[in-house]
């Protein structure tokens, strides 16, 4: 499972690089067109915004994989090792519940926006834009379940 999650994280990071490159390129092209050609690209700002949204959600999923989200560990570091493990389990269980809600609500939002299109990107369905919510939630859920399994396995040893 660790190999699968590592490959999924690598794919997520590749998509992140592409999204950020598209976002920067579109923004630069829009600046060029606006100030040099005197004709702005009407769809550029919206596409850059959607790329940033996707990058934020997928970046968050990648951070869950590596355990790199910010945290305040001052109190936890003062606890005995056994209590720290229970604290980690409690945080992971809470995260798993939250990610499950994110997935369900994200799917409902996708269904709710089916048939809607972007304001200037009329070819892009909003359900595609919102699909990043359940996708990233699922990635975060998988990673959290795996981290919980690792803690459980350490406890058994």
C-alpha cells in the first residue's frame, strides 16, 4: 500500500507542477495581451483561478501524504510517548471523519452544479472544477487510513 500511495503522491505532484505552470503561463499571456496588444484574454483570469484552486486542494493532499501540514506540537511533545500515540490516533480519526464528509459533500456539490459552466470558460463544466474536492478528499482519506494502520501496527509490535 505504501508503494501505491507513493506513486499516487508522485502523480499528484506532477499534476501540481502542470497546474502551476498553466496558471503562470496564462497569467503572463494575459498581462502581455492586455498591456502590449491592448486586448485582454477574457478567460485567462478564470482559468488561472481554477488552476490555483486545484493546486491548493491537491497540494493539501500531498502534504497529508508526507505529514507536512503545519501543527502546533508544543503540548504534544511534553506528553509521554504512549499518550502521544493516542493523541495521534485521535487526530487521525478526526481527520478521517472530516475527509469522509469532504468527499460526500464534494460529490453532492458536483451533482448540484451539473450542467453549469464557467462565466467566461463556457466549455468547462463547473462540476469538473468542483471535482477536485472529493478527489483530494479521497487521497487525504487514503493517506490518513494508512497512517492510522501504521500506528496500529507499531502498537502491536
